C-alpha cells in the first residue's frame, strides 16, 4: 500500500487562515471539526431558521472527480436513511456550486474519541449500552444496502442533555431521551446494490478499525462493520485498540494476522463473557463473526439481561449525569450479581462459567476476603482434580507394570514342574523352584510343598503438595515497570521475568515510577488467586498521554511525523504514548518547518514555531 501526503494548495492555505466559506443559502458561523476529506462548520439555515452542520470538501480535493463522486455518493446513500442513531442529511451542493458541501443535522455534544481521551476507558456495561445504539443504526443502514466501512470513535457523536427537574408541561422526561448517540461520516460508504466509486479495490478507512477483507481489497459487507464495532467496543472496554503498531503498516499486518491480547487478560473487570463476545466480533474469518449487526446487538442485550441491567438507556443517562456516582453504585451491585450467577453455575456443575463470574467479581473487589476464599477453594478443587488425574495416570502405569509381572508369573507357573518338587493332585498344578539364593517357600496343604513366585512390590505414587508457583511476566510496556507484592516495596521487572510466590492468594501492584516521584503510568492492581500452578501473567500498564502544546499560527496545519493519525492544531493536543517518553518531530505543513521535542507521559511539552 502506498501512502501519499498531499501538499495543501494556496486556496486551502487561505481558507485555513480563518476565512469562512460563503454559501448561497447558509450563513457559516464557525469551524467545529476538521478531517482528511472536509472541514465541518456550524451554519445557520436562513430559510428554515435553524442551525445546521455543513461539511465542505477541502479545496485541494474539490477538483478530483473521484472525490466529488464519492462525496455525492455519501449524500445519496445516507439521505435515504432515517434512524434516531444516524445523523440526518438535509441538503447537498449542486455540481456547479463553487463549494462542494453537505448539510446535515447539528449534534451539540462531543465525540466518543474525546470522551475516551478524557476517561481513557468506560465501564463494560456502559460501553455495551453505547454499542446497542450504534448497532441499531448499522442494522438499519445494512437493511438499506449501506455499509459504513469506517466505524471509529471519531465518527460517533454523543449529545447529553442534563437532567431537568421537570419538563415545561410538568412531567419528567422519558428514559432514553437525554443521551443521543449518533453515527456519522458515511464518507466511504459502499452501496451494496450498486457499483460505487469504492469498488475499485482501494483500501479506504482507518487501519486499526478495518476488517481483514477490507485491507485485502475483497468483498466488503455487513460483517466488516461487525468487525469495526468489535474494535470500537474493545477500545472502550479495555482502554486501547486490539491491533496496535508503530506505524500503519504494522497495524495492518496485525489485523491480517488476527492476533490481539485477550480483553479479560488486559483488563480483568471486563470478564470472560464480554471477552468472548469481543472475540466473536473480531474473528478473522467472516463466517466466525456475528452474521450481522442485529445478531451482535441481540448478544449484547442478552448479556446485559443476564447481569440484571434490563434498561441500558437509563444506565447510559445515569452514567453521563454523574459517572463517578454511577460507578460507585454499580460496582457493589455487579459483585453481588456475579456472585449469585457464579453460585448458580456451581450448583449446575458448570465450573467454567462459575470461575469466569467469580474472577470478574474478584477483579472488582481484589481484597474481598470472602471472594478470595471462594476463588481459592475453587482453585484447590481444581488442584485436587489435577492431582487425581495424575494419580489415575500413575495407577494406569502401575497396572501396566503389575500386568507385566502377572504375565511373567503366569508364564513361569506353566513351565514343567521341577523334579524335586512333590505336587499334590488336589493342589494347583503350578510350582517352580525358588529363586537362586533364596529359601524355598514353606509347605502348605497336607504337607505338600508348593514353591511360590516372589511377590511384586506395590508401587504407590508420591503426592507431594507444591508450596510455590512461578509466574512468568508478560508486560506492556515490556520494560520500566515496577511491581509490589502485597504492599511490599516495589522492584523493577521486565517481560520474561519469573516471579516466585507461595500458593496463597496475593495482591500485585504494577506501576512505572520515574525519577522525580510522579508516575507516568496508571497503576494496575491485580488479584492473584491461590493456587499451585505455574502460569503466564499478562499485564498491561496504561501509559498516561502526553500534552503537546503547539505555539504557532492558528491558521496553519501541524502534524506529528511519528503519529500521522493524530489531528494536531495550534494549542494543546493530547498524544497517546506506548512508553514513558518518545522523541517526535512536529511539522508545520505549509512552511515545511519542523521542531523536535521529547514527549513524556503525564507531562506537557512545548513545540514553538516562529
């Protein structure tokens, strides 16, 4: 794949200095967004007396017939969609207009990307409630023959109306009306029922969110959007993308390889049930995914019902009203529900489901003594089962040895009797000489002598109970991490290090302190249940983002060379990091000048341009 960077034309440079476009039917008021294809403005519709959003194609792209055709295809494709979770299209420019633009409803709120930048991660059930809204939109679009192809947090708009005491008529607003989640930017949508401009095998979309068949230029249908929803939901629940890399090429390769960290291993509070749902959405083979958006929505609703959350719209509104209060109340009720579900599963003999729910409950309350005892008891039961299995194997081996000895004895007993041996006719007609150097067996039965084969000693397998287990660390980041066991002083660890613990339950804390006392990472606390089995411990320690302050002309465009996917403007910018620091180059595109800076997690750095 070839990546081409296009130098903006003089027309765009003039536009970016602050001059707003002039449109025949709309008063353009201010810029509210900027993407790779167009700039979005808030404008006022003079005829209908309402504010709208106007998406204007960049001047340097306006002259491309293919881009204009794709832009118009978006308008035609989305204009026929009417759904509460899809941004509605009102108008489109005429081919002869000096500006090419699209007019749609104005959503006053934020994007899911900005929400994630602020919160980093969402509670799994809140992420699931958001996904239900988006999957409803996708099911409607797919039924109309439209595939989005670029599902990502930047294309999810969220409008939250704070809770009033009452509406003007004296009644409280109905549940589900104060948080509106809308899917936007069908800019590279492909019509399933017509040949569109995207049917030429081009790779269009955001690399980390693209399905394997989309990368390979294959047929792209509804299951590609299911994959995109899996990526979005994974990021919301876990706190980072499933497929990551230092550059787009690495990301694309990992998507094609189909390898990513298990969600429950990355963030224990996600739990096995949600992790399994994500695995199905992110399956490499299309046939292994949910067949459509409706099926994925049904699975999410079923899991929320199992957890006792039968009103996801109300949960969504309560969380947006006060996230901290909601999470404070949600944690204890989730622990109670998970324990009840796990208890029922144990009674039914479903130890796997019970372990999944108990472990998720323990992740919410890693120091709860009752939960630790339950999980420890299950681990002991599992250990006993393993020991029993080993004992059975040992018994089979002993039985094999005994069978061989019996065969040898049987063969010896059927040899011709020795001349010196007197055999009574009523006795068993088998005798043999005593082994050399040993005394003959004593006489039995009426004074007759019968020589006996030597007894085979009984082998009893040893059952030595382990007192220690070894955990091999798999860390992200792989170096610069410190670990504390049960509150003891921290020590530096790296990926591949082996930690020896006793068989009791322990609480591990991972951080990455640096000189100066602050911590560039978000500390992770992990409960390790009691057990005697060696294991691999996968731990992701999230690195705090850096703040890059660009001091320069607000009318110019900027870019971090190492992070071309991040939109950088004059002022403060949030840059996600993979390690505690990263040396980057900030480019000013119009003047082709650059400034080198060192970004540090949790800190602010200045890039100053003349």
